């Protein structure tokens, strides 16, 4: 069993910053990648940013230059979000892939007011 706990969401004005964190615990042996996805009301869940075990990162185009994903250690990642826009409002989910199996956190709400 793998558990993912997100923290750091909240309400911020447009142009502001937030930092999300995700800590993994449980039966973790070989993480392939961790990342962040988001889901806005009425929309499908979409990739925000991922980081592989080797440190390679990938971002969706709409957040490039504004968001930075990083890894504290093998089991904890962060998402630094700067220059936030109202369209970044969503529930942000942490994701972990191990042995081809995907795990999800419960999500943390990010709301950006205009």
C-alpha cells in the first residue's frame, strides 16, 4: 500500500505564489516517477508536471516558466507555483508511479482569485 499526502494548497490572488508538497509513504521500493496533476470543475484531470527518478522533468505548456517541480528526497516532491492565474484554480493531485502502477493522493485545493 502506498500513501500520498499533499499539503500547501489555499487561496491566493492572481500573480501570487504557492508551494505544494507531497510526501509518499508505505510500500515504496522503486519509484519511476512522481508528479502533479490538476482537475478544474467540469474538466478532465490534466498533467501539470512530473519528475522521474533520474531527475528529468516535464511540464504542461501552460505552466512552463511559472511552475517548478523539485524533489526533496526519494519520497517527497514539491511544486513551486509562481505568477498564478485564475485559470490555475483546480484541485491538485500528487501522483506516483511504481512498477507500472499509479497511485494518487487525495488532492489539495488551489484557488486563484482575480
